[in-house]
C-alpha cells in the first residue's frame, strides 16, 4: 500500500517533550512511502522532505536547513512487549519496533527521523564571522570598534606565563 501526506511542522513539534521551548521549527513536511505486510511483520519504507528553521550557531541569524531522508522500519506485533525497554539494542535494532492493534502511528517515527537530522551547530555560511564577544555586533554585516587584543582580566596573570624546558 502506498501513502503520502503533507503537513505543517507545528503538529509534529507537539510530539516533543518540553513543548514550551523548541530550538527549531519545521517549515512544511511531505511524507511518502509504502507499507508491506508479510505474515505479522510490517515493513515501512518512508521518504520525508522538510526544512528545519534554526538560528545560526555563530551570529544568531535565522537559518533554514533542507532535510530529505529515507528510512525503513520493520514492525512486529507487541504481544507483551509494551512498556519493556531493552537497553541492549544494537544499531541494527534501531529500525525495528512493535505495533499493537490494527493501527500504526507514523508520526513518532517521522519525528524521530527529523530530530536525528537536526544539525548540532547550524551555520548561515561556512565563513560566518559570528558576533563580537565584547559588544555583540554581527561581524558579517558591520565592524565594531572593539580592540582585538582585549584580554579578560581574570586571565591577566597568564599574560606573562612562559614555559621553560
């Protein structure tokens, strides 16, 4: 069976704990895929497309990171596995899960894949200069009058430190 749907990203962000503060936003979401059932096992092949909105890790300007991902999940009936966590799962087991009843919830699986693709330190540009550590000026758009040799007074004792062999 084939499936496809489009959704605004805010619905999926509600699946995350700590809904009050998210470090990213989603701009549209397209999901396509197929479901295949063999005996009791269900195989999901899913492709998702979205854009993750964040702040640049250096200058705090808005950044949009496009995301395209394909993943496969194999689900088997839970039958007593609900609530049991197996901490010894290997990497191969990460795309393996359980379902119960006749319904398979795709939303948590899709959200998991999106979160796995959120960049740790997004950049607006590889050459981003960031913010001035003293006055906070965005060095990509303006220059500031701060002296580059300013030493934090807490480290002034290390100014004359010399290593001898």
